[in-house]
C-alpha cells in the first residue's frame, strides 16, 4: 500500500503546477485583522488521486477476481455473513498484494526509486510506472474483450499491444476479470449444489417437507470443505490463476 501511495506522488508532476497560484481555502478574521489560508493546486490533485486509490485498486489489480470468488464461495456454502465482509476484504487485499508484488517491485525499481533519486523526470517516471501494470493487465485480458472495446470506441485494430491506450485496456481487463471470476465461482458452486440436491431429495422421500434442507446440508458442506482443505485450495487456485 505504501508503494501505491508513493506511485500517486509519481503520477503528479511537480513542475507542471509550479506556476499555478495557490487557491484560497478559508479566511480567519479577528480583532487584529484577517488572515487567508491557501492550498496549492498540486496538493489538491494529490488528495483527489488518493480518494481514487480504491477504484484503481479494483480496476487495475487482481482484487476484483479474488473478492468475487470469495463472495461466491460464501454464498455456495450458505453460512450467511460468516466469514464477515471485513474478513473477506482482508483476505482479498493481502492475496492481491501477494499476486501484485512482482508488479509493485518492478514499479519501485524502474520508476519510483529513479524518480526519488531525480534520475527520471515526472513524465518519464509515469511512463515507466505504467508499463508493469499494462503488462499485467494484457496477460489477463482476452483478445475478444479488447476487440469489443476497440469496436465500441470506433478505433481500428492496433499494431501492437504497446499501442493500446489505457482507456481501452482497463475496461477490457475488468470485463475479462468478471468472466474469469464467475467461471471459477461456477466450478466452486457445483459440489455444494450437489449436496443441497441430495439432501433435499432425501428429505422429500422421507416426507420431511417442513424441515429446511439448508439446515441439514450446511453441516455436510462445511465438513466437505474442511476435509478437502478448502481454504488452501481456494487461495492456491486464485493465486495460481494469475501465473500462467
């Protein structure tokens, strides 16, 4: 997370706003007169980018796929709000950090550290920082999704992936992530659905129509998930799905 915040500082050119006057924030008036406090335009832009950091985390990293699969898993087991939303978000966040660590390290090595050492200009650091994220998104994005957004935008096919603008790549990446997440979720859902069907059929054959099948099937689904070491399988599968 610290690298992401530093990356936002890289994205804001320091020299671009040097000639822009400060914006008046508020004025304090007392018996001796008044004093006006101002904020620079650069700080305003940085604070705006910090507010957009969660959207960037979801749109350009592995977070969306992971949290969707975990939410589908919880629904398939039928445990309600267990694990809680906070736990699922924490699992998704730290698993995202694990998956994205090579990308963050490349950004730190090729863009952040040279920028802090004043070896790169802000615009050069921005280009260098975008390359690892672009390569990651390209490796996870389907060609059909890229072609879809190229067609919608009215653009012709690009000569190489490096020429693909982020305005096309990011929505195509998110579309591919949603498809992949629901495919993984469907596979996870099937064994628990079979248990529900077996329990419901058994209860109907015994004439126990007033007893909810969910009450009976829930212990069996939890037992199955524990016996197969489900959390290790889910976490390992999600992490491995980004490395191929």
